[in-house]
């Protein structure tokens, strides 16, 4: 897996939106943060642009992303927010120059589309917080982003919970937002999970839909040869007036009960204030016992 170059003081980060619209005031804290790290900032044409719910039309968002990929003076691309829309413009992108000189693509949620594209093209991407979230993020989440960008090592140790499944595994870390992964199954952006560690998170979904999406992944073979499963935030789940009968964690355990790979829940990543950075495409060691350890 190809690794983009790490940043150095004076490097330039481009901020744009591939999905929902976002006004400049909502990213000012992120700009100040990057400046405090002695990084330069370039704002994309999609910032403060509006077409219905999107940051400009599909072509405009694609052109902005293409510009940032091809601009040799931009060292990393930080997606300003998620929402919805990246899937509508990803097929218009030409990654030929990017593959020769990759740079960090940073984001989560709807940006799972770009993480999956990274898997397809064999380069690492960074699942981490976005500019819209900076004011709410924990210091640990912010520091994990800074550490990765400047080449520091990532090692996480978190408390275990009773319903984790113990074990140890080694493999490439992949994944992202469950809804987005579900939407890409059967396409060229579907994931190859064989021998890999899969990370999943989601927000504001009905429990029956969590079950439906996981059944889809199961029927597409995502769990057959999986090495391990990391479950991040399953945040603000909804239920119907007739209860589904299981929470998100119980649904995952039920659907994966026939497999023996290790599983941890409540990992600090996803739609959480404590959204720690993860390097997708990087080989990791994952162990679940009295503590959960993830080492890059």
C-alpha cells in the first residue's frame, strides 16, 4: 500500500467540500488550528458555495478536488464535512497524476467513498475528524490528527467491554461509515476484506436498517475471511414504535456469531467528539483481551 508523504512545517493543506455545503465561519477554527501547526491553508472554490444542499454542483465539486489532487503545492486534502454527495462526483475524477505522487486525503462519514477509492488504487488515506467538527473534538482526537500528519506513530489502548470478542489479528485496516459501505457493495468500490481488519461506524440510523446493511455485507462475503472487526461510534440510533429487539452492538454480535475473528466495540472513532485518527490501508496489529490495543 502506497503511503503519502508526511507534512512538515510550512506545508499546505487544502480544505474543500465534496459533499454538503459549508460556510466559511464553520471552518475558521480549523484554519486557526492548521496555522498553529505552522501549516499553510488554501480554501477550495467549494467552500461557501451552495447549490441546494451541496457545495456546488457535482462537476464543480469534482473540478475542485481534481485541482487539489493535481496541484503540487498542496500537500494534503482535508474534506470540510460529510453529509452526502461524494459518491456523485467520484467517477469524474482522474487519479493518474495522484497515484504517482499521492497526498493525504482526510475525512470520515461520506468521505468513506474516497477511502474506498484509496483501497481500489492501493494508497493509504486518513479517517479522521473534519474542519466542521474541530471546536467539539477532544484534545486527543485533534492530537491524533496532528501526529499522523507529521509522521508520528499511532498506538491506541482502550478499555475493553464485556461483550467484546477476544482474540488477536494482523492485517490492513479498512472500512468507514456502514451506510456508505453498504451503498457501494457490488460496485467497483466494494471492499476486499480478506485477511483485513474492518472498521465500522454510523450515525442516526434505524436499528432495523443497521441489521439490513450488515446482512448485506454478510451476504456479499465481507465477513467470510475477515481478520478482525472494530466497531466505532454507533451514535444516536433510532427505533420504531414496535422495537427491533436488539441494540446496534447486539445486532453485530448476532450477525457475526458464526465467525471467530476478534471484535471490539466503543472504539473512539466515527461520529463522536473523540474521533481518533485511523490510517486506512496501513497494516495494524489488533488485540482484544482485558484491554483493546491497536498498533500501526
